[in-house]
C-alpha cells in the first residue's frame, strides 16, 4: 500500500507482523491478545477503543485466512483457527472483504454546488443540463439529486470550478465498477465483476477493505519437513529499501526459513518466448491481434466483458506459474511461495488449474510482516553472490510496457524483417477502451499489453515502495546487461508451457 495513508498502513502491517510472530511461535492461543497489544488506552483512530479492537480482530482473522464476521456474530477472534493452522493452502471465498462496521458509509457518486458559486448571469450549468436538474435558488445554482444523471457536463462548463464531483474513494478507485452499496449505504463488493486488483484496499480512507492472507499457512509449511522455495516477482526492486537487492534477498529469505529462492523474471523470459511464438503463428492468420496474459486482473476483465476476444488473449501461462513449474521440475516434492505485488495473483492461483505449481501467494507487505516478526535487520544482510538468471527484459515485466517490449525483442530476433506495432493500456478503464477500439479494427495486427495497475506491477496494492522509485530502480537494473529472453538457460523447459496450456484454455 502507498505511503499516503500512513496510519492505515501501520495497522495493516502491524497485524501481519503480530500474526507472523504467533505463527512462528506456534502459540495460537495468544491470537486473542493481539488487539490489546496493538491498541491500549484511549481510542486513537475511532470514537471507541472497543470498535478499534473489533476491527483489528477482523483484520487478524483475514490475515489468517478466516472469514470476516459481522457485528452480530459472537465468539473469540480465534474461532475456527484450527481449520487454518495447516502447511497447505487454506481459503474460503471471498478473497477481498469489506469489514462492515469499519465502513463509514461514504456518500455515493454525486455532483453538488459548493460555496464558490457566485450566481453568474450566464448560468452555463443550468443551460447545459439536458434533464433540468439545476435550478437557480436565491441567486445560486442548486442540483436536484433525484433528477441528476451524473453526466458531469455542469462541472465542465462552470467558470468558477464551483461544482464538485464527489465519489466514494473505493468506488472511484474500482475501474471494474464492482463497488456497490448495501441497505445501510455501506460498501459491498459485486464479486461477479471484481477481478481482485486490490485498488479498493489501497484507496479506502477508513481501512474497511482487506484481503485474505496465507501467512500462517506459509509459516506452517516452513516449519514442516517439506522444502519451501520462494519465487520473487520482478517488482521486488526497492520494496525493502535500496540495500535489499537480488544479491542479498536470499539471506533474508533463508532467515525466514525458506530453503532458497528464484526470480520470477525467469518465467517472464519463458513467457516472452512463448507469446512471441504464439503471435508469429496466429497473427494475422488466425486472429487479428493478440494481447498479453500476464496480468490476471486485466485478463479476467477482458474475457468477462469481451468474450468474443477470448482467443485473442495469449494462452501462455503467466511468469509466476511458469517459474513455479520450472522449480518443481527440479524439486518435485517441494512447496512454492510466490512473493509479489498484488491480490490478483492470489486469485489466479486459487481459480486457475495450475497443476499445483504455486502453493501459496504472499504480497510484499505480508512478507515485510514476517521480516519484522523475526526482527531481521535489512541493513545487515549478507551477500549470497546470487547471479541473475533472467534477461533485463524479464525484469521489465514489472513496469508498464515491459511485457510488450520483451515479447517484441524475441520477435525481432526471430523475424528481423517483421514490423510489429504495440499498444500498452494502463489501468482497467484504458484496457476496456483499448478492446473497444480493437473491436472497431483499430489494432489489427497489433501486440496489445494490458495492465490493471497504472504503472504496472510496481503500483500493485501489495507493494511497499513508492511506485516511481521502484520503476527507476528496475529500469537501472535493466541497463546492466543486454541479453535477450531467448538466451535463458531455462528455455529448454518450454515444453512445460505447451504441456499445461490446454489446462488453462477454459479459464
């Protein structure tokens, strides 16, 4: 989450830390004490310390993977904990939840006239309103909310910027329009539309929305006799400060109990090779254009809202799944934990038939909770002399435009005389417009890239670092060598991709 909501971020991350601490110790009976450890004395954030603790209790339940409860449900927060304490995936729908008694029931979308209105003679706002929702009362404009169709034309023409467009923050952030209201005016999520991008989590000023975590299950797996490997998304650059690099992240992960780690940029290289092969084979012979598939939120939106383009979305497995499959071919009885920037990867693993390749998903935020639980000093990590196994283009998957650029690099190497145009959409609204334009033939012959997050994975809901800072570091990393994805030493594992492709054709 971003640094602008510091108090909410602090609570969220402290919950991850305290849950991780208890999971490492195994003293799960102490879970009920966490709200009192975190919040003591007078209320700091809400009108009541009891309400604050009740909200934290539900955050703890979600961090364990347990369902969120309403204010009417009675019982200790640890109720059902024994179902969750296991070294394997534990999940109950839904992934992203609204804690109803934490929601402020913010006003839904409306346009209203502020005190800046001077009652001008021209009255452009009322003149442009086609439904007659604006009247002049006592020399000033007034909007009838029962008539207003929220077109925004009045705001556009007001010379004094006196008309304000008010939106519920979570609703404004959701480019899938999946945030609705219940009978009490509180936010609720339409899960038919939700693609788990997590932007509502980041943008709720009351911290009322949270996703479920697998921290407990990961730590239980680490404590078992099974080998547990971390696969780290390219977006990890800058997440834990400038001193935590590929060279020493392994030391941090081993202190947490992981046996070793691999870059997901390895899978990004494999993804680039296969998507390039798919593009060269199908465009324009079978399909008019092809779109990348690595962002699960974008892919789910595209297939749901534009089913006619289902075959235009690449069938290549995502870098996360490709990397996990590569790891499990070498370590068949191990467990693999993806560590990355967003909630959507959790949904991808839970919903896709990925052959058991990825066992758990953690966000960077959740990993930081584990790091703090173990009191690891990130400034004193030892070098592991880890040599990057990926190309700079694989690392570039973390930023907008990076996927298309990597695929294009492979195509150039394979068919140097072929000209391929690309277009990259930033955010789901822009992705939606891109596909509407594609329907009209604007992108025939193109390679299209869709990203739910506006700056790419570096601006995902589970990140810690400021996106711009992470983007700069990744771009610096990309300049360190000039290898091509085709140079990957894992390229011989491409048979994995083709073997498992058919599993995902219906997802």
